[in-house]
C-alpha cells in the first residue's frame, strides 16, 4: 500500500480530475483555476454547539472508516486507482498474505509447511462424521509428521492442540510414544497456559502405567504446582482421580517440609508421624506446613482435595493460637472446604472450636447454600456438626432449618438430605447413621466450645422442622411411603402423631394398586413384599402400642377385600397383619379378625410361616 497525494495543475488550461461532477453556484465566465481550487478544497461542516443540542462531526484524522483525503492519508490497494473506493475484500487478502509471509520469514519453510499440514490433519480427525479407518491412518500420518518435535511444539498455543487431538484419538502405541517424549518437560507443561490441557489428556486417556509415571514426575515440585493458578487444578485432578494411597501420602509429605522433596518416607502417614522420633523438630515442621498452607490461601487456591488433606492434618496438630487464627481465615471459605471428606472434617473443626463470632460468620456463609449442602456427599456432615454444637438455636433455625422446611420434598428426594432431616428428628439413630459419623461428631463436640444441654438443643431444633414434615406427609403420603423415606416417617410418628396423619398413610398402604417396579424388569410386585418397606411397616405397627391414634385402626377402616386377599397370599403380608392385631387393643384386633375370617381358606392353602401364625391367631 502506498500513500499518494492528489496533484492538481495550477496552470490556466488544466482541468480538474474527472472524479465527480461538482456544480458550483458561480458565473459561467469564472476562471478554470478558481474552479479547480474550489474542487480541491474539501467541504467541512461547521461544528455544532453541544449546548444547543448539536452533534460533533467525526472528522478526526485517523478515525476508523474515514478517509481524510485532504491530508493524503488514503491507503490504497495495489490495483486501486486514485479516487476509487477501497475494496475491502482485496485489502483483507493482502493482509493475510503479508501475515503468512512474515510467519514464513520467522520459521523455515519446512517447519511452516509441517505445522500447516498438521493442523489440517488434526481438524479432519476431530470431525464427527469421519470413518474409523481414516481416523487411524490420519493419526499415524500426523504422528509421523511431528514425531521428534513434540517438546518444541508442546508449549505453543496452536500446535499444542494437535498433541491433544492425538492423545484423545490415537492408538495406545502412539500415546505411549508421545508421553515418553514429553516426560522430561512435564512440570513446565503443567504450568503452561496451553500445554496443561495436554497433561490432562495424558491422565484421562493414558494407561495406568503412564498415569503413575506422570505423577512421579510431579514429585519434588508438589508445593510449587499446588500454588500455581494453572497447574493447581490439574494436580488436584491427578490426586483425586488417579493417585494411589501411597502416592497421595507422598504428595502430602512435601507440604511438611523441604526434607521430603527428594526423599519420601512410607512410614509417615500423618503430620504427627514426622516428629514422632524427634519431638524437637515439631515447631519447625509445623511452621513450614503453616507457611505452605498460607501460600495456597493467599493465591485463593483452596478448593482442592490435596490442600484439604494437608489442612486437616495441620489443624489436628497445631497450637490453639494457630487454630484460632486459621479459623478466622477459613470461615468465609467454609462451603468450598466441604467439597471433600478431609475438607469437611476441617470445616467441622472450625465449627466446634470457633468462637461465637466465628460461628455466626460460618452460619452467614452457609445460609446461601443450605439445600445443596444438605444433598452433597460430604457437605451434609457440616450441617450435622452445626446442629450438634452451635448453641444459638434461634440463629440456626432462622438460617438453616427454615430453609430445609420450605424445601422439604426437594431435600427428602436425596439420600443425604434424608439423613440431614433424620438428624434433626432423631440424632445418632443407629439404624440410619454409621457409627463412624456418630463417633466423629461426639469427639468433636467434646473438644468444642459448646455449653448448652444437648437434649435441649435437639428439642428446640426438632420443634422447627416437625410441623413441616407432618404437613408434607399428610398432603403427599405417596411421596413419603417409599423404601428410602419410610424410616423418616417412622421417626416422625414415634415423636408425634395425629388421626389425619395415620389416615393419610392408611390410604396408600391399603391401596390394592400399591406396587413396586422391579429394577431392570417389566414386572411389578406388591410393595408390602419389599424387604425395606416391610421392615418399616412392622416398625409403624409396633408404634401402635403407645399411640393414641393407631395406624391399625386407620387401616382397618380403609382396607378392602381385594387388598386383604393380596396380603394374605404373601408371607410378609400375613406378618404385617399379625403385627397390627398384636400391637393394637382388643377392639381393633377383633375388627381385623372379622375382616380376615371370610378369607380363611387362603391361609389354609398356604404353607408359609406367616400364614400359619396368622391362622392360629384367628382361631383362638
């Protein structure tokens, strides 16, 4: 492109260039020289005053899309005549050619052609409509094209994508060759903006042997990788998904001090094991671990299982002053901490040992995430710790329990959500909670700062959730009479019951169409024949001994002959009816016997134990 000035002759016989006819309001005998000067001079509109509502003209030199012809700044293409409008398509082509020429000048012609061909092949391999045979041959051709140059192209922004394509679509032999070539630069690749994707592809699509070889290359650089914005998520991916138990311990050891960078000790499984034989090293090791933890917190890279494991180890061993300092820093991060098991254990320590101010800060953060936490595979443990140790039950009811009550069916549709609700109704129930969870919460409660009577705390929290549970069961009994939710129904009725509540349950239990779909089959069976439902029904029948409004009486009113015939044909159905007769008073028992009497022949034909016992009960 070249700049050109318009040259206009000043002689009297010269005529202006034939660009555009310009009509001027002048006399016919006006000299040609003055006409030319008037044509040359551009027409500038007077600037409008902003105060009067006018707009300023866009007449700045160099403004995009404007050609200031008066100053000679027109950029013309090679084939463009002076005065013609620019052809933008041709200008774009010229710019593209110049860009390619510059790239060719930087690299040799051979490398340029190879990279261009490699990118074309990679684009073809990624197509969804490609044939498998062509994909195999294309991967082989692409590998042979860039083989031996993987180190030089791994950190580039464009050709690193070619490596990612091969790692995903090529055969195992090619993946192994690529990984062997890249193994020496694995740490720089982890910290590269573009190459860290290739490391993730190696971990995801590689064999177990390749994965563990890659993880071994991380040793000695664990802390630096964990404190780097790009490499930290990839390191945590390797730690959480592919590392063995031994490799996880070796990764954690590097946070305990520089002495574990080059040598690993299989005997060291926790932070306390590092100074078991030499107690004088305790303060130095704790100080080193604290510094590494602080580096990660400063970088805001706290959402990783590796960090959570080290943090939980440190919080169990550090001094009370360090614990107080750490709790104040971790209180705003309590929800991300709950994403892993060691992280939620560290979050529980914050709840147990925090001051009232810390606990209020934690509740304020948790308030926005109550429902997701209640259904999370580890986050629900944080809510259990709060229910078990926070003395301010008014604040707990306002921030957490009220949210659970307003989303009761959403929470109850998940297994962990049911456990959260069950803890509010009947904490430490051995039929629901694993002994490991209850013992963990009991030990934490003993080491905490809570002073309130546990029984009083449980009753106050139960008062907030019980009305919501009862009304939900009455309104939608079919939702609650289900195998996983029935234990919570039993817990509710064991605390408080009502006539409307048992009647709503009886309408579902006594329905002849109450059946269950067998998993992976098209057939259905009676719900009463399911082992889990049968166990819960027996527990409900056992509650009739002390209940004023019994389930047996409600079932006696609602049960039909069709349902009774179906129950008496099954062993578990007979046992349930027998439980209702034995646990209710004589009047209700007699009513049930009268309903069964017309179907006595069904029991005589059965040889199962339940039918025999029920027949004996009726004949007495």
